[in-house]
C-alpha cells in the first residue's frame, strides 16, 4: 500500500523539477510512512511513499525491468502475483525482489498495454515505457484505489490524492460548480469530477495513455450482468462458497500483522468466518461499540467473535464530532459527507495500534442486493403494474396538488413518497431516493448566480447509467449505479482515506475480480428472494455463521445525525452556517439554511444529512482548500473554525 505521484511533460518544457516532485510526495507520507523513492529521466518523474506489506525489506519503488527502460510506481496489492511471477520466470524474466510490484513491469513486457487484464487485485499503477516515451496510468476494475490527474498544455501531473497535485505550481484551484451540485445531491463527487475544475479522477476500470503531449482515456473493464439460469440454487451456493474461500485466502497474503474489521453484519462476518477457517491462529478482529443502542451492533460482532474464537478487540466510544470532524474533512481533499466516515476513521485508528492490514466486508450490498432502496424499487415496480385508473384514484386520495417529497416523518408521509416515486420513471425515482438535496431544494439553497452556472442537474448521471443498461432489468440498472458510482466514489473512497490517514491497509475480499464476475452472473431472483436481501449469500453462509447473524436486518455503519443536530451540535452548527463569517454564503442563501435548521430542530423534518453536508462544506471552505495559495490542508481545531 502506497501513495504515488508523477509528472510527465513534452521535451520543449525542459527538465522535471525534482523539488516539486518531492513536495508532492511529502503530502502522502501517511499513505506510506515506511519508505520513499524517486526516478527521474529528463521529462518524466515518478515518486512514491511506501507502506511496506509484501517483501518488507526488498520491495523499494520505483522498480524497473532488467534493461531499465520500463519503470513503475504502484499503490495496492496484486493477489495473484505468485502465480504470475512463476509464469514470467518460465518465460525467461529475471526477478530481483519478492514484491508483487516487480510483476507489473515484466508482465507489461510480455503482454503490452493489456497486461492489466491478468492482474487480480486493487491497484493504481503508473508505468513509464522509455522505448516509446509513453506513460500509462491504470485504476483497478472496481475503484478500490484512488488516482487523480491534472492535464494542461501537454503536462500531465498525477497522484493518489488531490493534495499532492495542488503542490504543482501551475494548478488552478477554481471550484467546479457542477461538482458542488453533485456533492449536494449525492454527498460525494462522482468520477471523473473533483471539486476543482482542472483536476479529475481516473474512473475505475480505465486506462490513461500519455504520449507526445496528448492523453487518451479508455475503459478496459465494466460490470456485465449476464445471468446464468442454468444452475440450481444449490449449485450457486457451492460455487459461491468456493469463490469466497479462495478470495479470502488470497487477501490474507501478508508479511506483516493482519486482522479484520468486524461489525457483526453478514458481510464482515462472512470474511471473518473464512479467515478463521483458513488461519492457523486466532484472527484479530476489531469493532466499535456505540453508547447509543440504536446504532450499536457490538453484540452481533461479539457473537461472531465467540463463534470463531477470534482475538477480538472492541472499543466503546461516545463520538466527539467537535474534535474529529475537521480531521476527517481535511483527509478527503474535497467535500465528502458520508457520515459513516466517522466510525470508519475511529475503527481504523483503533485497529492500527495492533495490525498494519485489515480485511473489510465492503461490497456485499452492491453484489448481492443488500440495500433496502433497491428492495423498495422492486415494490414500486410491482405497484406500477396496477391498472392506471386505480393508481390515479389512490394518488388523488393521498397526494396534494404540486406535492414535493421532503423528509417529513410518519407513515402517511412515507406512503406519499412511495406514490410519488411510482409516477416517475425508474431512473427518476431511483435518483430521488439516492439524492440528499432534491433538485428543487438546490434551486432554493443556491445563490442565484451560482444556480445560473449549472446547465444540467445531477439527475442526468443516474439517467445516463440507467440508459446504458436499458437492455437489462430495472434491478440490474439499480445494481449498476450502486456498483459503478456509489461503491467506487463513496464507500471505497471512504475506506481508503479513513484507513490510510492512519497508515492502515484495508483490503476488500468481497470485491475480488473473480468473485465480482461470479456475482454478476447470479440471477437477481437469488439475490433478493421473497423480498429477503442478500438471499444467496445468507444461504451460502447457513451452517457457517450463527443463525442470529443471518436473520438480522441491515443496519449499516451510521451515527445519529438527526439527534446530533437537535442536541449537542445544534448551537455550533447554527453559528458556523449562519454567522456573517460563514464562508459558504458565497454559494448558499442564508435564509434557506436557516429554514433547514428550524424545520429540523422543531422535529417537523429530518434534515440531518442535509445539515451534515452543509457543515462539511463550510469546514472545507474554512480549511482554505479552494483558495489560491493553500496547496495543502491546514490543521484546524473547532476553536479555530468558529472564531
């Protein structure tokens, strides 16, 4: 696990500035505190910070082939590197180290640009081919590892994190209004956008080729939902068990202490179960307990730990958002308001005291149908098949004219939102549930001059992905958005940043390439059967996991936002968002922000997620990240923020 940086430019731009490369690399020290390395050849420079996991002593990067005309820096893990290494040795390649990184340069020599198809792992790769003066960037299929880039006037700058690119002197820091709009909609910024106009994310499953001062970006992989209906349920169960065991075994390869996050949910419990079956000693497991019982799953985690005899470590916490939020906001380099980043930060900090690598259960919901909003879409689709006259009568009974769904509590309001969604197209109803600020809310929130700069709404992203999968079922369309966007740009971004800020490598065996392809071929009827989420995974784990774990309803790794903004955070949030020094006033209308605060504090609405998004953006603004002259994040306390 590492952080990587690089610069490549045309011959007429002169030599690479080595000091700039070192400044860029220094911002990634937490991603790789064990080692650093550089390679510069006139117009190209590569740098890396290393967290030593495989071949601790000999895995120094950058690394080259035998003739030193192919060089690479690499962030991630190649889980099938031993198999590839043996194949390459048989073909005559000579290895100088035992690290998985060296496989990359030799495999490129053997296979060319498509070498990435043979890699099984998580990765962000930069590879320089000196013979053709060409730089190649690759991001893994699912988007587990991040990779950002800036390209202007023939110069390409890339890095694992945005903060490193901001050290390059020519990079402008102008905020992207479309990205801000997406953030308000989704609470994160989907690829390829970032909060900065000039900086982009390389999308998951894509390759960037730089040559002769030009770049070309192409996909090399995508999700393919080709259901195989020829197998019985029992045959799928057996195939899934074999794939799960193989993936976990590969993900346990490590030369340093290793453990697992254990929430007590089906996904993390599945990973821990197979780790325990494969390990010769008790697996170290880590979980967080919360004093608010509504959000605490520690009893489930403890039951799994006891069932498999793990070396379990649990920490009960009372989250101090006033202390932790500035640290979290600064770690993402751009606005990111998935509040589960708070417990992820805490459990990563806790685990790093004992291990350097953890396995996580992320990805199970996207692969096997674990989200309740997908289940809800199934009910809506069934309702759409009712006779139109009957539906019109029900609508007239429950929906007022010009009804707009917000976040009112109560059963009746839930019925109204259901009926409203049923009148929309599948992509529109899915988008409404996926969005935090609805389009009409953003129009009322944004300052007029800001709203004018937005030509299209974020709904277009959902619509375009549903259209791309138009030949598939509505459920496959939902799965595609969740896997392509939500998983890559929210879930995996959160796990990467919150683990790496503590120099901890997080691996996700449920997102192994082979397991993902298998899951995509399982019929939907086995993923959500009798309206039971993750049906096939639960069946596969029957007899392995405790029955209580298999029966539990999905809870998620969450915190009590609604309660926070009616209690201990109420006064400080009001001060931050309504004070005359509020930085986000340039973008948001104070009167609408005040309405959100009052509606929420009164209990009439549940705007916890909306207020958290505004709070995160305000903190980000005060950290100075969008202002020229602030290349790196400041470290500020709440006292600094509210002065």
